[in-house]
C-alpha cells in the first residue's frame, strides 16, 4: 500500500478526532488536509504511519485552538515528542456532533485540556498516547484530562475506571493469574454466556457467580488481545492472526457484570485490534 492509499485509509479516523477536538467539521477537514501536505513534505522515515498522523493531526488542532482563543500557558511536564511510536485506536467512528451546551463548556478549556479530554473520554486513547501527542508525560496528560473533566461537569472518582480500563485490567489479571484482582473486578452476580458458535469452539455455555467466573479466567487468556467489539472495548482470542472468539464485556459501575463469548462470522469479520497492530 502506497502512502496515498495508507493516508486515505486513516482519513475517517483523523477527521473524527479533529472534528471532536475543534467542534467544526470544516476545520477538521482542513486540518487533515494539512496533515496530508506534511506527510508529502517530509523525507523522514515513518515506522508507524497511523501514529505519526495522529500526532501531526493533534498538534495541528492544538495550533488552531491556540490561535482561535489565547490561553494561559499551562504548567505541564514537557518531554521530547515521540510521535512515530504511538499506536492509535483504529477505525474510530465519528461521534455525534457535540451538543451546543457541551461545546460551550469545551470552549472554556485550555487547548491541552481539551485535547486530553477528547482523546481520552471520547476516543479511549491511553494516556501514554495522549502524552506523546501533547509532548508531555503520561502523568501530566492524566492531570489535564481530570482537570478538564471537572470543568465539563463529568467528574469521575479516582478509583472509578473507564469501561476500557476495566476490560484491560481484567484481562491482565487473567493472564497473570491474579485471582484476587479478578474477583475485585467482577460484580457479585457476574455471568459468562457463550453463543452457539462460541460453544462449538469449546467455550462454556454458561458460568455464574464471580468466584466461578474468576476461577475460569484465572491464568488464562494468554492468546487474547484488546479489540473493539461493535465500537465497545473488549478482547478476543486470536489464532494464526484471525479472531476466533470475542469476549464482549458488560461493565457496570466499574465492575464486569457479564461477558458474552461470541463467534458469529459476521461479528468476527468486523473485529478491530485496539492497539493498532495488524494481527496477521
């Protein structure tokens, strides 16, 4: 795939990100076009084109925000940018246009707060990715998002994880054999349910109760990778580069309430790795 084809494959995701950050689809398309021009104006070797484009697009948005409304200088820890190393979330669907009331509040945020808030709360980027785009540290990026969240009026308790964080913490505990952590992350009445196709591959049809669910996952899932399941954070078991069974999580109040094992072919064909890697 040449650079033009690769860029066009990334364009919808970049436009979605720029639209949410800037609140203006026309400006977003202009920003993405500038990213295209920068791509064709560089002679540098680009190891990770999606990551490079995410960084460039984010920084162009920051420049546009700063020109639009002068903001106080923010006290954040600066680090050397490493744009080519980040892995963006792939195939992010363009969210509904930000409501007028929310847009007014977003306009009160500093540019860095706005970018951190949008990238994390709207698109689920990890703070390491946000930090690379902002040229700061992951800790500083987390603080920016938290500060923005408070201003927007969507506070989240420090111990309340986002759904994707719960899913990833659960799968990490499973791989590490951390039974205690698995139990903590499961709701008391947690249940696992397998659809017909998943059961045919060898998954259980049903497991009930946090203890039994934790016991089933304890020390397992080594071949599972983070994915998007119909736009939601989930995980999937891969074999020879192909998703075979999807773990579709239902998270309520920071705990896993239900996990559906799904293996319908039409669903598997739409699975997207969240780490941006090609599973093949």
